[in-house]
């Protein structure tokens, strides 16, 4: 991928990774809570065990993966670092382009309930006079060799997320607006 | 530009301190206590990110704890547990993304980069971009300090939703975004 390419992308976590996650969760070596302590010292073991059990056996990654894949996604390289982003076009013809950025420990999932109302307000019971959305995900995650775009490098502080943001993706020659 | 969860710092000007409201002082106090009582993740990721990266990349239970602590600490205080503020599946999808991509380490390194980026700590000219600031229940943003560094044209305070406003109060955040950008057309 050369520096100017924007490539369509879909999330497809290998089944082996799902199996590995489940196995690791079920093999966790748990700590114990000190008697009489709670959240003031950090996450209680009792709470975490229950949540981890649900992650392993009740939570359905594939359903959420499919929901994320319902949005058009892309990967590109900016300043030598790969990143993934969503670009959701508005149902309104004169929509304002809008770039959504998240911080740590967030991800694109933070925008799950915002994208619909922003890009298609009429369908969500709002006045379509304003619209928008170009929605970017993660400047600072992504290091998996198996993709979602992944090459972090040193020398890119959080400032970079703003340096990467406003105009650059949209001024790419392949980028309509 | 529209931001939420903005952290503002004292300007060093005694006149600014003297002008703080009672609510401002309370936020400043929260911010100072925060450093002492719950800033562990910040110091660790800012100073030795690679050490914690090994544990976070090897143990999903460890990664879950590392992240869910923030959904406990930073969501609307009215929520007793993280899932009272944010749907449990959303939290787990967020953690799963960090897990499957193996990026808890590189995410931690961004704090180190920030700690060591001279540009982060040098005074700069006041911004010229029209800026809207949304303040949710857990935010410690102080208007007087924000005005010194940003061209603040809109200030909205909300009594519901916390640090993860997009997940906790998408209706409020979405409406504020739309109202703000409408004025810029």
C-alpha cells in the first residue's frame, strides 16, 4: 500500500482468535479481593470474573463485528502509520463533513449511536438541516499484523490525531470530499 | 471544532484563580485529587508503556480490568456499575477491538509520546478555530482557562452522561454537535 492509497476494509477476526480468547478467559488465574475492599482499589475480582465469564460464553463478537461491518470502512497510511476509519455518507445532499475522533480507551464503537442520527437525521426523527459524517477510527490503535490496519510507530503523540485529522484524508486525490 | 472531556489547566495568572467560581474550584479540586487517587494508568502508560503492554497483550482478563476500570471511574456517577452507564456489549466490543488487534500496547505508548513531546508543554498562541466545548458530569473543564487557549464560541453543560458521552448520552452530544455546526454554515 503506497502512501496515498485508501483501501476498502472489512473486519474479519479469524475463528482461531475467537477460540484462543475464549480459552484464555476460561484459564484465567484469578486474584482474590482483600476482605472489605471495593472499587476504590481497582476492579474487584468478583466483578471481573462475572464480566469475563460473559465475554467468554454469552457475548457474541460475530454479531458486533457484523454491525461494525455495516459501515463502509477503509485503511490508509498517514505519516508512515496505518489507520482504519469509517466513512459514512449522509442521506442529505448538502451534508457538512464531520470527522469524529475518539481517545483512549475508546474505539469506533463509541460512535455506534451517533452515526445514524448524524448522517440520516430524518430517519431518526430529527431535523435534517444539519447532517454529516466522515468518521474516523483510531489513530493510535492497530498493531495487529493481521490487519484492521496496524503499524504504530514512535514519535506520534496524541497531537498527531489532530494533525492527521481535518483535511488530510479528504484531500486525497481518491477522496471525493 | 467540537470537544468534550476537555482538560484545562491553570494559566498561572493569579487574576484567573481569583476569578474562579465555586463550581470551577470544585472541578479544580477534583482534577488535583484525580492525579493522586486514580492517575495510575496515566503514569504507567506515560512512563513505562512497554512493561504493561506485555501483560495487556497476553491476558484478556487483565486487559478487561485495565479498560473496564475507566468505564467505572469515568462514567456518570449516577451509574453504580459500568453497565449501568454503557451497554455491557458495547464495553466488551471496545475491549475486544483492543484484544483482537493487539493494540493495548501501542495505545499505551501514545501517552509516552505525549509525555515526551515538547510541543505538548510549550505555550502556544490562542487557537483561532471556532470551538464548542461540551461539559458532561465527570468533566473538569474550566471556562476561564479554556478561553485562554481556545476560541470558545459555544459552551454547553449537561447533567447526564460522563466521559464516554457518545455512548452514555448520544442524544445530548448529537444534538449539541448539530446545533453547533449549524451555526457555522
